[in-house]
C-alpha cells in the first residue's frame, strides 16, 4: 500500500498463543488502518505488522496465490490472504449475511443480484453509513479451520502434509527405458497425447494450501478422514498414463478413513484458489475405486 488512503478498514483478528497456558490464550483484537478497496488482506496485515503491532503472527511466502502458505479463514470462509481484496471481503457493521439456496453464506466474490429484500435494504443502509465515515468495513480473520492453531493466524498443517506423503505423491513409472533400433533412448515413447494430459493436468495445480480441508465439514469436524487434499494428490497420479501404480494407489485410499469417509458435501470445491473442482474430483475418484 504505497499511497496514502482516506479510507480505513477494520480487521478483527482471532489471536492465539500457547505460551504459559496448556490450552493457549485466545482473544479477538481489532486493528483499524488506512486502506484502499484494491488492497489485499495480506497488504493490511503487513501494514499492521510493520507499523502497529509486530507481535501479530501470520504466514505467507510468494504473495501471489502460488504457494498456498497464507490460507486462513476470512469471515468464516477458508481462502488465501494474498488473493482476498478489501473490496470483496469487507462487510459493513450491522449488515445481514446473505445465504444462498444451499445454506452457504455469500461472500463479496459470490454475491449475486437479487430483489429488494429487507436484508438488502439493511445492507445498503449499513454500507452508506460506513462510506460516510470513510470506513470500507470490517473483516474477521481466524486461523484455518480443521487444523490445530499454532499462533494467531498460523495453523499447523502438518497433519495434511503427512497424509499426502503417505500416498507416495510422485510418479512411479516402470523404470524401463525404451530404446530405438540404434540403442538410443526413445524419448518419443514417453510423450502423452492431449487427452492423456488433460486427465491429470488440472490436478497438478494443487498447492496443498489446505483451503479444501478447512471447508470440508467431515475433515474440519475432527472425524477420521484422509482429507480432500490427499485424495487430489492420489487422483493426480491415478489419472497419469505414465504411472504404473494406479491399482496400488486406489487400494491405499479404499479404506474407512479414505474415500469411504467422503460424504460428497462438495464444500471443498467452493473456494479452491487454483480453480480445481475438488468435489467433482472426489466423486470421480470414489467411482474409480469402486469400479476397479
């Protein structure tokens, strides 16, 4: 945020520290800082860290939605700090949350035009009042649901990463090099056609951010479930024509806490920062496991 702004935003941060207490100390702390609608939530947190409160803890790396390290819950919705803008996520004090037909709360990125209901009238009035005061609104931040909090907005995602590691998330080919008549390596033997590539390429975009797991009511509920992220990584190699361990991979996830635990809620699809339709892929991998 290089330029000065005559508008402000208020961040309500759910803070946590485990120091000196077995169960940790928890509280909500408010920060009101200058901000513009185009600023990201990560921009605001960096401003707070540098100029207001150096003790505030959060995690980030690339800042461009590629590494997935800054996943948190914004207004109760798992997403990335670096891709969430104030314009899309700030809510006005006194505004009533919009709920769609499936029972999910709307965020600024999902809100659709609707009729002049009492909720819309109240929300418009709240927005007008806040605008008059120079406030862009309020944003609530908490650590990623479904994972143990470590400190403030930092969650321990090791359980997810360990589940992914258990499923050998790397290509396992037969190891035999094809050769030409002259005895040279036949590189064309390993080419894939567009159809073969399309089966797994979108899944290779997974950045293991944990957003799908934080959105999954089965995983976040604490039940024994390997989680959608691990199943996405397994499916990526099951669908790769070069991999020779598809049957073994499906055996590994055909367990009570594997595909059998998925309840097809499809909440995991709603906010994937890489655009993966996680819920659809869950349905596809479950079908493949059952039909093999």
